[in-house]
């Protein structure tokens, strides 16, 4: 029997990112803020991408965002995305400043607008993990 195909929608959790993914399971979106320059960033890194300081810490995000851009995906051959088409791949601006790649769910395509207010939600996976997505605010 062949092994199941890889899942490209599940997080790749390591020692550093475990805090982020555990918070997602608890319904919290985290980002990182630099103590040296005060900039927030996402995706989480162990150093500041603005000033290169390693004096960065986890911070809870408000979960509020605005839609920066999006694309409706009608075909994707990677499992399990093919079962979800069409879906909205998006980039949002978090209220704290960072820009984040994500997915917008529970929003009709004709209601998508640049600047649309969104809030974070979490898609739970069958392995117990959770991935942040965004819904209309």
C-alpha cells in the first residue's frame, strides 16, 4: 500500500515555531516585536528583519487586518487544496503593521475589496493543528 500523499496545508512545526502553532490551536495569532527598533514582523523569525537584532519577543496580535490583495485560485494540484477550489489566497495588513499571506474564508468573491476589514479565524486540521485564516470583520 502506498503512503498517503504529503499534506501541504499543515504547519511544519519546529522548536522555534511551536509557540506560534500552539497559540493558533488556542485561537491566538502571534507575531514578533523587536525590542531594539520596536518593529513588529510576521512571519515569525528569531531575528528582526528590519535591524537584524535578535532581541525579539512573541506578542499577541489583535487579530484585526485589512485586505491588501487577493487571488481566487481555481486550480491547485497539491493535496488537499484541489478539494477546496475555488479559494481565496490573500495578503492582509495586520493592524500591528506586518503584512501576512493567508486565506480569506466565508466571504463571497464579489464582496472582496481592497481595504476590507477582516478578523482572524482558525482552520482546524484533522491532526489537531490550526492555521490562521481571515473572515470579514
